[in-house]
C-alpha cells in the first residue's frame, strides 16, 4: 500500500464529518446515529440527501454548497477516495455535509425508516453481468425503501446506456414511478441543476463524448 493511501487512512481517523464501518458493528449493535442524524449530527430538521458511491465526494460537496437548506451524506467504501470529500467539507466549513464509509448493501443499518428524503446515484458501475449488484435494481431498491420517506426521490446519473435502458424498462415491472428520464442531459435545455456539478468521471466521459443520462424515480 502506498504512503499516500496510508496517510489518508490515518487522516480519515481525525475527521469529525466521517463515520467508518470499522468503528461500528451495525449488524449487531445499532449505529449511534441511526434515527438521530437530524438531532445529533446536523442539529436541524432539514431533509437528508444521500449520494451513494460518492467516490471523491465532488457531487456531495457541490450539492451541499448549492442547497444549504438540505443535509448531504456521501456514502462510499473506499477510504482513500472519500478522504478528499471529507477534507473539502472541512476546508469549506460546510456544516450540512457528512460522509459514511460503509458497504452500500448495509445502508439500512445506518438510517431509520423515513429518515432519508432523496438518494443520488452518480455514475455507478453498470454491472453488465450482475444485475443484482446494480445500485438501481430490485435488490438495492428494496433496501432504499426501508429508509426513504414516502415522497422520496431516487436520482440516477449515468454514462451507461445499458443501465439507463435497464432502469427505464424495469420501472413499470417493479411499479417504480418514472418521474423523469432524459437520454442526454447535455442536449436538453434548462438543466443546469444536472450539469453544473461534474464529478471526476463525468468530466472524463464528456471528454470521450459519452452521453450522460438521467432518471428520477419514486419507489413508494
């Protein structure tokens, strides 16, 4: 393991906006902030928005800066990546940001029923051969249903045409409501909310002239 990674892992232990799985056995004992994110961490009742697979946290940080009346939590399992988002949140003095270093399949152990208002999934692995592992699939949606409120929305941004078409096709079968689906957000007008914040990977895909698609779902 490189020295940079070791340094980042060590610094992660000092961040007060980061909660890491190795400090908690959430499957055995309740996570201390489950059901208490509003009261014990954010100290307000503003809606909680998750970014799943947040990577370096660019989208989490960008949304937190734009929407100060919402709370944002970036979720990822890679410590060296999530370090960047945590550090940016602290340096920018953002009080409406936290990060959670866990496996996304364990998400239900970290949030209570109706505790989450929105979920963003930005450029996930499309898992072309493993449908069950797709972050927008019946398997994962069943987990999100346990934590998102009745009016909650799930947003997907992806460069994968296969994943986009899979979700559009699967939605009516699973009785998910397709609120919106846009094949190419950069060819549509008045979509600055979807194009102003760009992740590291989004910038790369745009340079490669890949099409960026968007879907908004209601699952309850």
